[in-house]
C-alpha cells in the first residue's frame, strides 16, 4: 500500500480490528495463526506483533476489505452470532 508523504499510520489493537471487521476476536486470532481465512487460502490481514501485543494498521485493513478478502460465508473461524449479513 502506497503512503502519501507526511501521512501517519494508525495502528489498532486486535480487539479493535476484530470489531472493525465485524468478527469475533478469536476468529481474527485463528486466521492469523492458520495463515488463511478460508479453504481457498485467502491470506489474513497483516498483523504486527510486539511482544504479547498484536496490532493491525487501519489503512491496510481497509485495503484488505476493498480487495474483497472478507466474505463471512467462506470463513473457517467463529463469527459473531449477532453479526449482520
């Protein structure tokens, strides 16, 4: 993802990233540990790990969504029971 000069990156926690994507935090964790989102091998969004903490760059999440990577019907993990489809 290309950055504009002077633009700062916004990093969010794993919990905030899961909320932004509309999935359970454990689903995002599962995607990261499995290295894929679905049976087709779709890669999960890039995670940044610092010690025990996991972060996601907000702009990269937006780009990941724009590329059509999220499709709740194709995921392997656990999704929220009350999520909107």
